[in-house]
C-alpha cells in the first residue's frame, strides 16, 4: 500500500484572497494517476491534509465538489505555522496533499428535497462544496436556500460567488453581518445568523438543513431549527475540531471512542447529540 503519510504533489494553479487573512487555492495534481485515484473515491464533505515542506500539514475541507474533476480547491485562514507558510506561496509553487478522508454528506438521499444551507464566517467552505455539487446537478433537487453571515462585510468569503448565487433565480440567498459590521453600501441584513434564520423562517417540510459555523453559532442555530419544526434527522453539520493525522492514528480527535476524522467530519444532529460535550 506504500506510505500512508506520503502526500501527492499539487501545483498551485490559482490564488484568491477572500479576506485579508483568508486564502483560496486552486490545486492541480502533478500526477494524472493520483488525480484519477482521488476523484474515483472523493465525495462531497470529505477533507484533506495540506502541507508545506519543512513546516508541517494542516487539516481542512475540500472546498470544491466532485462534479468538477480538473482541480481541487481549499480555503484557509492563516492561524499557525503551516497555514502562514501556505499563504506565503504563489501560483506555480508546490504543496503536498493527502486525502480524501472521512465520511461525506449523503446527498444521494436528498434528491427531490429542499436544501437549506446555514453558514457563518470562514465555515462556508465545507458547505460551498455541497452548494456547487447540488447546483451542478440542479434538476435533481427542489428549492435551494442559503443563509450566510459574518462578523463584518470584510469577513465574508467567496464574495464573487455570493453575487452569482444572488443573481441565480434557482437560489434564495440571504446574507447578513453582525450589528456594527455593516458598511454604508451594505444591502444585506444586519443581525446574527440564528436571529436572521428565525426571521426568514424556512419551512421544514421535505427539507434538509446543513449548518456550519463557529461553535457558538451552531449552539444557537440548532434551537431555532427545532423551533421552526426541523427534526434532528433533517439537520447535518461538519466538524474539523482537533483533527490532525486524518487517519485515526494520532488520537487527537478522539473523545470517548469517536474519531472526527473517521466517524466524521459530517454528523447528523441526532448523532451529534449523543456525543460528549467536548465536541
């Protein structure tokens, strides 16, 4: 099987600065056989390990869908040694990549259903992969709604895509920023994501809700969904907390026998409710 820790070599095809500290890379496999192997198994919601030589590796989601097989994309914030080194790279440079790892969103079970996305800040990338996966297969699903917020207008990621989704007649997009985070030309809502969700009041009938954001946002969003009539079986989220090796070897993401990297990162709300509070 070879060395399970040996990364594939990827060339940076494109660099997009989403915010002053958040970057999106478009990556191409240097080896076509490794590319084919990746896309033969990759499902939306899975994650990878991204490395810079001499600095280590970091865990975050694959932010592009399996319907687009020429490249993969990732979005990350510079918070540590490796992510800062990643942000120092340019187009044409090489990074290491291991993956895909973890489970995935069961979108094949959602055909014909309404899909509601609820995201906050830098937590949009995991859902962005699902959004594009569903939009690339638009006829297979019913209504698509997106509620996305950040602390300030500057902190909103994928601004160009937000304009695309807003202009798409097949998508209902609501954007919001926290009170005080707006600018003079801001035309979206002002308020915290759970509050805006309650105002929009999407119907739970024939619907699936996907939630991703800071823990405090998720904590206050789940009760709103419950109040609106969503059952726990209709709600999904994805976690990246404490994952390191991606293989269940280091034990860093293990709590009471559950490994985020192997049993997740995608969890349904009823399953998440049975996990220890550390999650």
